C-alpha cells in the first residue's frame, strides 16, 4: 500500500461535520472506548433512500452505516426524521464499544425482557452508561432528550471538560450541566444559531448520528490539512476501495 492508502486509513477518524466547515475537530481525546477495528464488509455500499443527499448528517450516517453501527429499518430505510429511542441508543453505543452482557445476570429492569435490545441494554447499564428511571424500568421505547444524550456520550467516551466554552442558557443547577458543557468544550455539540443547547428537545435519528460520529472522531488523533470537500471525498473513496473503514487501533 502506498502513502495515499495509509493517509486514507488514518483519515477515517476525522470528523465530517454538518457542512464540512461548521465544526472542525482537531486534537486528542481518551481512546479507552474505541475498541473496534471497522472494516468495510457487505454493508460498505449501504444507501438509505430516505436520507436527503444534501443533508448535513449524510456523511455521518454513511460512516456509521458502513461501520455497521447504524443498520436502519431494512428496505434501505434509515428512519430519517424519526425520534430515536432509548433502546436504539443503547444498541448503537454497544455496537461501537463491544460490551458483553452477563448472561447469568438477571434483568435489572422489568420492561426489557425479550426486547430486541435486551442484551445491549444490560451491557450498557452494567457499564453505567445508561440507567433506568428509578422505578425499575428502562423505558426502551421512549424517546431521548438532548440532555440525556449529552450524559450518555460523556459517559460512553469518558469525555472531560476542556477550556471555558459553555452554553449560557443551561443553568448550573441543571442535572446534565456538566455533560452538556463537556460536549461543547470538546466541540461535539455547538448548539443552534443562537448558541442554545435546547436540552429538552427530542433527538432525531439523524441528529444522534451526527453527535455520535463527532464523539467517535474526537476519540482519535488528527493531523491532516484538509483543503476541500473534494479532498475529503477522495480520501473516503480511496479508503473504501482498500477495504478499511473507521477508527483503527
């Protein structure tokens, strides 16, 4: 393999953001949770027909699909515009981390028996990444707020607060205050045009894909001078052709 291939392999940790210019993530982060070696397999050419080609989340969705993290609903449907559920989030996080549930462990939640994401939920809960609601239930089919998402990403990727960047509209007494501002300081979340995090808003599947991808990318080292979207696409094409995809250990 030549230099171009090597560069393409290493590149795949690099974050492709909303417009490829809105958020550039450069730096280092804890790599404890990046345990997977992603390789392009049968899903390398996954195309979701319901994801707009010009949508800001498309690159993140394509990455996660080729890595086998996002699988969609079948029939080439991603579920664009749908609310993401707590069970789906548990499964997505676990596909990246590769945690294993203890088969001998009884259900810690009364509402996950025979659920399609039961094993993922057990593994994620055991790791302390997601918890129930304090009443013995996990609510796997309930929606997820942006506050909840922030806490999950902080725990899953062992993120630490860096610098002084904070969301002004999030009060210090808010239960997810630390997690929200940790995402901001790591440049994983930037908020809306006014800089608000809008923590009580429900997370869509495409939104979660972008945040999750940003967190994965932040978990790697980057030292590339990317000059254009065309160069990004060329690196993507080269890496796909050579059979490698995603974070490499």
